[in-house]
C-alpha cells in the first residue's frame, strides 16, 4: 500500500497539469475537424490533378504538353514550400475566403492547399505503377481514355491509392499540429499554448501520446484496407 501511495504521490507531483480532460477532448475534436474537411477538399482537388498529370504527360493517354507544363510546375512550387511558410503566405486569402485568419475553420484553407498537391503527386505515382500491358489491352478492346481511367487504371491502383490517402492523412495530422502556431486550435495549439508557453510539460507529453496513438491507428487501418483491397483484386 505504501508503494502504491508513493507512486501516486510521484505522478501527482511530477505530472500535474492545469489542463482538464474536456480541453483535451475538445482539442482532439478540433484536430479531427481540420483533418477530415481538409482531406476531403484536398482529395477532390488532388485526385483529379494526379489523374491529369498521368494522362497529359508525354506518351500519356491524353498527351497534352501545354497542360502538363502548366500543372506540373505549379504543383512543384506549392509542394516546395514548408507548411508553416505556406500557412503565413496565404493568410490574406484565408481571411478573404472564411472571414478570419485564425481558428479551426481558417486552418482548413492552408491545410487544403498543402495536401492537394501532395495527394496529386502520390496519386500520380500510384497510377504510374499500373502495368502498361493493362492499358494496352484496354486500348485493344476499344476502350475510351475515360473508360481506361475509370475501369482499368483506378481499380488496378486502388490498394496503392488507399495507402496514398493514409499517407496524406498522417501528413495532415502533423500539419494541424503546426497550424497551432497561429491559434488554429487542436492538439498542436494545446501543446504550444500550455505545454510550451506555460511550461506545462505534462500537456506536451499527453499531446504527443495522443498524436502517436492516432497516427498508429490511421496507418494500421490504411494498411489493413490496402491488403484487403489487394487480396480482393487478386481473387
């Protein structure tokens, strides 16, 4: 009993924090909102861009050098910017779109700009892995480019695309933590506001623990779904 009391005393002394469980729950909810909406919007932009990169590239299904030379460098430009710089650089645009440059809703704008080209590149890589023989067989059967993309390329790359979205989700979770630097809310904001600025190291440890658990869950789920999709494709 004495050992148990000593352990409780040690924990309460060295890991005490002023942050309540409700605050952690609310911060987790804000992070979830930012990730979900940014991922949806980023996917709606990034997936078509990735398909466009593959089809308009030299020797692509819809080869168009002019379109490819416009889209490719724009994606490279946005991807070359670290998220924290992109976040600050588009603050005026963020304020124009949502009416504010701080808060959870405002963070969705730069997060979408960040993840869309990232998804586009990952989708491009996934589709380029589709064997050329499958595309040639589809062309021999008289399939149109749209039919080849929809009925051959996307199904063949489906498991890889699931891993693409998994990677993008994990990247977004990390970006939301950085978004806390401008008061975007979420786990990152809690870690900065209390863990760093108020020297509450316990908050930092808890935030790290939450992020690790969430990322492990997302990665494990993505891996499981990708394996299942690959197994169904082989069968």
